[in-house]
């Protein structure tokens, strides 16, 4: 492990105390920290205390208000004092001469980056991003409970579940995934110093086995084309998303005969209810123009979108309608148009999703939706060169 990360880890074992007092601990061996020689400076690590402001902390270390204002002006693009949090790390580098002057203040919000404040005669503020290495990781497994839980059991960031839901948003209904379904996925992970994980990158390839069928997805980009395609070059995108929420559960399906929980009578339910916590973002399932964004006693807050001459969708019972969503406004697929609530005739937080085809309400879960354009045949050879090795890895994982 590199010296910087070694010192970073050492500092978390021997931290300075909160509020400006130095901690007792081992002296750091001579070397370099943040690019500065530890033969020239003494370095101590501290943490931002509860309620501690940048100005108050600097004042506690003897940095006057004029200097603080100058630093904030110079660092306006690299540092926002409103965004730092209690528990964030910072370092003081003091000169080893008799003055013991605080020469550098270094704020370290994460292992991936830090901000250097130069406090000598020539004031400066500089943000530094540590070099990252991207590695590919491949995993697979049977889904037990939920995709989140299955990934977590394999030590994988929950971000992978979110990214997979985005890749398959048009082809798999994630609210209908069952125990026993399988997945295999190849994705990017970023590391600092080759060992410290700092984030999840792109999904490169995936396979879902759901309802007895395999769904492949492979990322392809060449500077002009960018997207996900199956192993036959067909685009993963559809005109409509499978659902208006990223993660929720279906509580009531499209039916001609349902007992209404509020009105206490049997009637048709020409929509699909997705239960989710209040405030969950509701997404437009396709591009279109808003033809209604209003309130009534039955629907509560609702939005209705006309997508073309054939299709219209509606989203009911919102706690509130999204900012800028109004009659006549244009919305894009995946745009937040409102938030889950229980306004109107509703017993709990959910969105009732309604779907019209040629003026007649239909069940969106049974409606075949046209795919996006397939990959041009002129790009097939280039696509195959990356797809085939990844598919071989996915297939080998499926046999484990």
C-alpha cells in the first residue's frame, strides 16, 4: 500500500481529538504526506466537531478573519464550507521551527480527494483528486429475498442494484422478481492506491434469468453510439419504462373487479398500484407532453402525459407534483414528475399508474412495447469484440 494511504489508515488508528487539541500518539516516520515533507512539518489529524464551522475552527487555530475570507474567495470553486460535516477529517501541518506556525490546513472529506489551504504569505487553495484505478469485477448468484440483500451478502455496493435496475428498466419488472431468479454481472469498481474502494462505475455486461428466460445486456460505446444491447444487438430501451418507480411493490393490478378499500364496493380498477414510502420520486415512463397536472377529490394530486397519438399515461395520489411540471410542459423518460403520497381516495402511500392505448385504458404489464433501434450492422463486428468475452464470463458464472 502507498505511503499516503498507509498514513491515512494509521491516522484513523491514532486520530487527533475534536475541537483543536492535539492527540497523544506515535510520531509519523519521516516521509511525505499530501506531498509535503514530514522532516519539515509536524502533521496531526483531527475531525470536524458537531456544530463546528469553518470560520470558528480556523479562529481556534489562530487564523484571523481576514485570512479566512481571502481563502474562501480563492477556494470558491474547490471548497464549500456549508458542505462539510461533523466527523470529516482535517490535518494541520506545523513548521518544526520555533514559531510552530500552522503552514497548511488540509481538509480531507474522503479518501478520494482533499483540499489544501496554504497559510503562508502567499495564500492559496487547491483541490487534489487522488489517482484512481478502475478494475472489472464479475459476480453472480441466485436471488434470495431481494437483489439488494443478495448483492450485500457478496460484499457488493447497493449502487450495483440501482444501476442494474436502470439497465433493465425497459425489459424486467423488478417488482416481480422472485426467489430463485438468477443474475450475473460484470461491473467497474474504482480504487485509490489499488486497495481502497471508492466507488462503483459502469455496468459492462449482465444476464438476468427471470420467468424461465435469459435477458442479456452489454454496454457499447464508440464515441457516437452509447447504450446497452442484448447479445443479438437489439437495444435494451423501449418506448416505456416497466414501472414509474425504481423500487416498490405492486399492491393492486389492473382488473375489472376489485373491492375498493375506500368506497367499500366492487368496481373496475383500471390501473396498477405501486406502494412505496411517501416522498419516493415518481418517474415519467416515456417522453411526452403534460396534458394535466392538477388535484381532484378522487385522484388527489395527479399528472397525465400524452406521449403520441396512441399512448397516454396518468399518475395518481401524489404527495406533490414535481417542480416545473405543469399543463403543456415537456417531460423526458425517467424525469421526476412528482412524489408518492396518499392524496385523494387512497388508504396509504402509493402511485396508481394508468395507461391508455388509442383512448382505451389497458394493462401496461401486458402491453407489448416497441424496442429502440437495434445496433447498426456496420458496428456489429466492433460490438462483438467486446460482447463475446463478457458473455463467456457471464455464462461461466451461471454454471457455478
